[in-house]
C-alpha cells in the first residue's frame, strides 16, 4: 500500500483526515466480497478555505464525505476536527455534530415532503435542545440569508422550485451555526443559471460566516470557481492534490490531464481532441488492477506500474501526485 501525504498544511487546519479507509461487504452469488470505496486518503483543510474533490462516478467522493461526517464508520484511519480526534464507531459529541453539516445533491429528496420549510429547518434545532423563541429567530434569519423571505417557512417543498429547495437545504445546514459544510454535488441537479446563483450565494455565505467547505463535484468548471485546493480521486485513492490554480494550469497526473481535457469549450479557436486521452471504463472496485490503479487506462503505462503502487508525494512545491512518471522528481 502506498504511503500518503496530507493535502495542504496543518497550520490553522479545521479538518484533518489521515489514512482514511472504508470498505463495504457485498454478496456475489453464494459468497461475500469486500469493496474498497476509500483507501489511504489523507487531507488537510485549513479553516475558511474550500477543498474541491473531483473524479468520475464511483471513485469514492461521496463515501469519503459520509465518513468525514460520521454517517459511515471508518474502517481505518483518523479524523480530527479542530485538533480533536473523532471516534470512528462511537457517537460524536453534540458540539462536533452541530459544527459539521452537509448539503446533499437532490434538493427535493433531502426534504420531508410532509413537513413545512420552517419545520424542516427547525427540526435539528429542536433535537439539539434549542428553545422555541431562538428557533423562530434562527429560521427567519437563515431563510433571509439564503435569499428567501421569512414567509417561506410556511411553504412546503412541492411549492418551491429546485433552486429554492436547495436554498432551503443550505439554510437548514446554516441553522446550527456550523464551521464546516460538506457539499456533495450540491448544484449538479440545477439549471446552469440557477447553479451560478447558488455558487455565488455559497461564496457570500462563506465570507459572512467564515465557513470551511468540502466541495464535491464532477463539474470541473464549478470546482475551479469554488476551490482553493483540489483533490483528484480515482478508485478510492487521491492521485493528485494541489492548489486549484496549479491543477488547472499544469496537471501532473495523466488522469487529471484527461479530466481537464474533457471539459467542453464554447471557444471555437480551441482545437478539439482528436482522440480521447484515456480509453475504457473505470475498473471494478471488486477487482482493482495491481500496482497503479489507473494503469489499465493510462497512455503512459510502464512495467513498474503493474508491480508497485505509486506513493502520493510532492512532485513540485505543495503539488502532490501519485504517479511513477514523477518518481524521479520525488527523489524515489
């Protein structure tokens, strides 16, 4: 198993993830097998910043988010929030639960259709034992903060548009006054014009509340706009991590290069790709390739790629990559 290096720096870190692993048991006919969804992931997210996580469907982005928030128990590794280690299999302290919130992809299914908007926002506040007057004040305030009138508290989800519902989900996350919000494909189900509004809203809220974001998306344009740091995931591993500026200027890993080359462009002066940068489908996590997991699709594959998994290490200043092409620059 390759060694891992954390993204970013420990100075002022709000969230630290070290060698995190999560596998699921699945039934295959008469036998059971383990599927590794996240393996050896290490991250450091400074307070007030945004870490973007990108990769194809099935790469482990959402599983990582749920393990960070305690919705799934980690099999291995350590999570620290504001310097405090979090238990993997025990209930987290109430104060930590309040300070770590999530906004899900589907704005409609994330809301109870039988509960009013005000009730949906108020529910986690009641669970935390907050008084009625304070709940009423907070509900009105967070609705206004996300661009909705306080009267929307009496509406029901079916009466709102998709963009309005997602604003409600963001308001519900804000109600507990968190420090960290994980956004799992939070704008992917919205029209482009509504996406832009929600993204600008998130940036404004981050500045107002001094929030820290973990922003998960398959849309590379959106990740570039939102993120300070970016982690690229492939089959449960982080294969590259650096600042957003460095990744979009000069990606080092062949998979990152392929992702960026696939971004559609409306600029007719940009030459279209004559051939795809990578071919084939992502291998099954039930039977991942030996050595480098990307080698079956990599145009630069070498003999060592099937023999030894590459370590995630610094190839350039604050630019980590997991690829044998950069072994010499890593001093290996």
